[in-house]
C-alpha cells in the first residue's frame, strides 16, 4: 500500500503482514523523521553556503557566528525570497562558494563551458531557494518536532466524562 505525505510518496514494501493501521502509523512516523531530516539538511546546507559565499579566511568561524536564529532567518529571507537581493549578486556568491572565483566572465574557460557553468549556477540557486523557502515556511512545525512539543503519531483524543473530543489523525500536517 502507498501513502502520500505532503508531496512525499512513501511506499512500505515487503511488509505484507502489516494491516492498514500499522502502515498508517509507519507512514506518519516516517513523515516526522523525513521532516526532521530535511530541515537538518537544509539548515546545514544553507549555513555552509552562507559561510562560504563571502570572502573569509576562516569560514567555520562564519558558521559558528550564525548561532542566533533570528539573524540566520533574516539572511535567508533577504537572499532567497522574491523581494530579496539581486539574483546576479547571489549567482556570484554561489560561484564563489562552490568554485572559488566571484566573476564567471574572468574565468579561463571557453564560451560553451561558461554557458554550462551559468546553467549550473542557476540550478544551484533554484535548489538553495527551494531549501530556503521550505526551511522558512515549515520552521514552526520543525521546531515543534525538535522540541517534542507537538508530535503524536497515533490517533489522539480527549476523553472527558464519557465524551470523546478532538479525535482523529495526530499528524494531519503530514498525512
């Protein structure tokens, strides 16, 4: 049986002995773990990129200096939102972070290779933008998971004086 979690297709294969409830529980838990994994990977990539996108003698100090979440979030919003900095400036920063030089035109490469490099820079920009958008939009959900404040992978309910209130899937956000 297949389950879909907010654009993620989860297939639980090789477990024919599981009933639908078990598969749903596994799907929900996978959704929680995928959310955490994605946000950790996105934050790591974005921090590493920001540390290496500007000239620095010691990029790891730049990463260590981005401990304040508000400052980090502001940098991400400024650089990867539609109203953010100029895309050409960001492409130059991507070039610097991944290849070293900050000007594609001064690189000692041919016209065709320059065009391919430009296309690669655009692709990296799109990936970083996607990670940034998802990271910013889903931060409250991720923080709730990280701090264990809002995660129930079962079917929660509230039972008061013989009445059941609020029953239903615990991770309606994912499933």
